[in-house]
C-alpha cells in the first residue's frame, strides 16, 4: 500500500516504548511507503535510530497564541502528500492536527470524531496500552502487531566504566505523583544489600532527579550515579547488560524491561499495571496500596525469583 504515511507519537517515554511494536507493524504493512514520525524533541533521535521511519518531524509545541507557528504546521501537513495517519497519541493535541488538514483530510486511524478508521471500542480506556493499540491497528487493517523490540537501540557505555555485574536502580518518577515512588530510605537499604552481595548498584534518572539519586549515592559510598547522564539508546544498552533492575512505575523501566532485563517494577494503587504494566522477557510487578509498606526483603525475593509474576 503506497502513499505517504504519518505516525503520531509525542510521548511520554513509557508510551513511546510500548508503541514500538505498532510502529514496526505499520512499517511492515506500508513497506513501499514514505513514513514520517511526528514526535517531540526528547524522542526524535531515538526514533531516527530505530530505522522504522524515513523522516522524523518534531512538534515544537507552539503556544495557542503563536499564530505564525501554527500556520507553519498547517502548511507542512497540507503540503506533505500524506495519505494516511496513524494517531498513536490519541490526545486532544493530535486531534487538533486532524482538524488542521481541513476539508482534504487523509485517512486517519485514531479516535477523533470524523476520522475514517476509528478505534470504535467504548471500553478502550480500560485496556492495556499494548492491547489497545493492537486493536486500533486491527480496525485499520493491520492485524500482525509484534511486541516492542529495542534490539536496534545500541550504544557505547565505555564512558561509564561499569563492572560486569551491576543492578540498575530507578528511584525517580513524576514529581506530581509522589505516591508512585518507593521511599528513598528503602532504595538506600536495597543499594547496601546489593553492594554487600557483590552487585554494583547503578542509579538511573533524569537531570530533574539529581537530588534523589545524589542522596542515595551519598548514603551508599561506591554506587554509580548516572543522574542526567544517559540518553535513551544508552539506557536500553544499560538494561540489556544489567543483571537485573528495580524501579518505580516510570518511563525508564519500560525501556529497560523491553531490552530484556530481569526487571522488578514497584506499583502503588496510584497506577494500575492492568493498564500500563511494563512488558518484557522477564518482568515482575510488585503492587501495594502504598509503597511505604513494601519491604526490601520482598523486593530482593522478587529479584531472586525465576518466575515472572504480579504480586
């Protein structure tokens, strides 16, 4: 099936990782088409490296009052020759792009009113992201959607000078959702346990989490603190080489799990693994009403367990 194709996925990291399977299916289905991804700056290099797209456009998120910028976006969309759009974001913002095409709208897979290939399931919001997107694509004619594969996401880690035996710890998460974070003191306790057992703890987080990771590394001398130092390709490589990983329900854990790492992900009742759980070859989910009741011994036992599970 020819024609220019646009795939919209703006973020966030966990959603981006879980959209890689649908993106691969779109690439295979439209093998002779020019396929463009529309994303945001944090994910542009990542999608370019994937080999799934012929071009990557960056949504600079102009404000509603920036009329000139929006006119530029509209011209780009209308002049691009796009014949079909796969809206994997399905947000108010991506719906706005649909309206910007005007009367000459392309075929559109998504949920915006008036689109040609709607995901017509009123229960879609009760589905896990992966099953929801698979069903959306099936309704647009694409039946074979693989799991997310980040085997292409490779990077040089020599600058970090890591030992062969290390465990990734991901203590961060969205600042506005503190209930999704296991207490900092528990990460300190876990890091000490790992260190004593011969597994080097390696702390992963964004530049916005320097304070949390810094406090843990200060309390446990010798751990490796990579706060703000890793890009997405390096994060996938770190996950691929790690012995195991422990982290909150946050974006990096999706990428680490997809890389095949033995991962233990910690959930409170502030998020539901039935809707958004990390997927990978070896993932364990630990969920408690509040994370302050989750003991380090339980997490260590999950690391040692050879059977992926939800507990």
